[in-house]
C-alpha cells in the first residue's frame, strides 16, 4: 500500500510555529507540520545497514541491552494500574524507523500527545505483551500475528501507570494495511533511527519535584510532532539498546547532558 504526503498545514518560520485555523485546538508547543492524510514520513542522511541490524545475533544483543536499561522513576511506589505500549520498529522506504501516533485532542487523558500504540491492561490480557498487541490492533489495525516481538524493557513508572515497553518488528510499512482508529488517533508518523543519531534533533527537559530532585528526560525534534514525556523516555531506552554505537544522546537524572546513560 503506497502512502502519499500532502502539503503540510503547518510551517516553521524563524523558529516560530505558524498554526493554521484548522488546528487551533492543538497546543502550539507540541506540533509542527501536521499532514491531513494521517501519515507522515521523515528521512535522514545517516544510514544503517538493515540486513545486519535484523540479523539474529544483533536482535539478541538488542534485547539483552533493552532488558538492562532503565530510566529514573518519577515516583518510588509502583502504581496499581499496569499498561503496555508497542514500540513498532518498521521499514520505511528501505530505512529502519519507529512508528508513532498523535492522540486525538478530545480524549479524556493524554490528549494531543505523541505516543506509541498502547493502553491499560485488560482482564482478558494474559500478559502485558498481549495488551500492547491488542492496543496496536485497535489503534492502527496491525494484526498481532504480523508483529515479531523482540522483547520487553523494564517497566517505566509514571504518576498514573507503570508502562511496559514491548519492542516489536512490523516489517515494511508499505505492505501493511494500517488504518488509524479515527476515535483515538489523529495521525501517525515515522522517524528513521538515523534521525535520532543526529544530535541536532535531540534536546532535553527538566522536571523538578519536591523531595525528589530533578527528573531529566529527552525531547526529540522533528517536522511533525515534538516527542517528550514518557514516550521520549521509552524512545531513549529503545535507541540505547538498538544503536549503542550510533545513538550518543545520553542523560542522567541530575544533569542535563552528560556521559552516562540511564542504566540499572
């Protein structure tokens, strides 16, 4: 299935975001370059050898690293509500990429935010991996049997949920019949792994909590939607596992940009 990108209804001019009247309901600091066809692609000049990356040996190495990496928790006590997200690794125009969604602006929680497909564990889910796969099918029409689950990272503890990141390879996106659920997804977009290897696309933000110090998370810039919050934290851990020699953006809890990953 071929995807076409139409003219954007948002532009960035002199670092100021100019928002068209059709998108006034979105927050300005979260968006740029929204496309009407609900699917946006980005390319980068860096290259990654797809065949080597998808080899069984590299896959095993990636999973081992993913299971060791973690981010500082916002709270010490784990929330009772458990959730999971699928981190969809895919191929777009021969480039390895990650797939993201932008949540609808009228949703009750996390509206207008960039996310991975996912949600709260249902009583019918035997495992949180099932939760991630079920939600990916509900949100994007990706059948669970077409997802090659590589492995899971450590749960990330937020203020409302503990979220399990599930890394899964969904193959060439042109061969998938992806249909964003219009009641949940405003649009979906992909970013190549090489995009994150460019330091110009990586920033950070700090949250200060009383009695808990400073919490630092990455922010990823692109022409579609700024990636921040828990989605950015999951992205950071995933990239650290997938590209330890190419992804150099490193953070610690109490420093803005240092030589040290979030590690267990």
